[in-house]
């Protein structure tokens, strides 16, 4: 059978680093409080000329270089983002243009922090369906542009950045020993909208709006929802927590990550953590974490890797793949 195999990875971060100490000058908070509640020490903030598309294009170029491919080898670009450069066209089309690609097709996926998981599942379907041979899957965000910098409950959490993978069609035997995406599990439930959303949009206010969150409510649902899709991925493949080499979670909050891993019985040494240096970069967090862990040699060819995320809406999902 056809599998969507990871061929390359890449990342891009803004130039500016914002520490917790800097936030102490903006809102009533402290470095100690932020670290204790979230595990975040710093985040990257996009500056003038740095946009979701520019960061996404840079991550894509890095992934192509890592794969030993050129832009002409790509059939499809899927960009997961909630902070597009424009209402339209899609940021993926903008990135396509920046890469000098004039063939194939490109579109965005909007599932907030679960966006990269949704994009991976979508790319897998296009590859297995024979509509694409090589796909750039990008998660790119500039959440700093939709934050209320007077709201201490949200502005301390988020950062900007982009990560990308190149997925390539390859023959597999149809077993869990195959390299590539083994299963995808996606969920959503719109009844939770008011717990995490942006209070603006073209069709309602005619403005971009700001991010609003009921932190305790999100935290209350997060661990259960995350374990739900991970256990579904185990059931679909006949695997278990003991088989996992690496858990690469959405980097929202250290306490959520630790709680989910503990509930699933996955030891902390198998969990990739980057929330301390990146903050919550929404759809960019998983590919950024993958680029860090694959780049430093932790994630190796043949490793069984679980990706999971939960985002506004609520949306949540998991992808199990063999690297």
C-alpha cells in the first residue's frame, strides 16, 4: 500500500525573543508565575516584515533542503494557520508563490492548534489517493498579531513561528512496521466555542479581533480529549504506549503535556518539550518540536512517533507515524 513518509523537516522563527521578564513590564505577572503555571520561559515575536507566509516559506525551504529536494518536486502545499496574511488568498498560495512554484495546488487548513494534525491527515489522504506524490505540510502562525496585550491570561502564552515537513509517497507492506503515517484520528465539538475563540471576523465584526480564552475550562477538557484520540490511534493500529518512541504534543502548557503523558503511561523521557522556548505557537508548535527533536538526533529513522493536539472550537486529533 502507499504510505506518506517523512522525507524532510524544517523550521523558522522570528528574530525577536521576548522573555517573561519583558512581560512583567506590560501586564501584572511574573516570570515565576508564568513558569509555574505553563512551563514557558520565552517566546518569539514577529517583527516588521515577518509574516505567517514569510515564516512558512522559510520553514518550507529548510524542509526542502533537508529532504534534498527542490520546489519543483512538490505537487501540493497545505498550510495550517489561524493567522493568515490575508483573508484570501490562502497563505499556502502565498507560500507557493514565494517558493517559485507554478504547478500543482495549495490551500490552507484552519483547525487552530490542531491544524497541523489535520493538515497531516489531509496530506496522507491525498498521497494515498494518488493525487499528490510529494506534499509540503506547513504549520505557520503569528498569534502575537491577534493577542490583547493587556490581557495577562492570554498574552503570556503565545508566540510566533513556523515548521514544515515534506511527505513523500512510498510503498509499504500495510503493517505498523511501515514508515509513514499509520493512522489519523480527528475530532471536533463546536459546543465549546466560547471557551477558546477570537472575538472578530469578516462576517461578524469586520475586524480581526482578539483571542479570548477560559483557561480553566480548556485545561479541564484537554487531558481527556487528548488521551481519547491517542487511545483511538493505538486501537486502530494494534499498538500501545509501550511501543511509542516519542510523543510530540502540541506545545500549549507543560502541565497539560505532563498530565496527558502520565495518564497514557508514556514516560517523560519520551516526550518532546519545546513550550519552554517557543510558547504556544498554535499550528506551528508540532512541526517546530519535530524539527528540534529530529534535528538534534533524538527522533531517528524507524522511530514510532505520536503527534497530538487540541485547539479552539474545540478541535483535537492525533497522528501516529513511523519516522
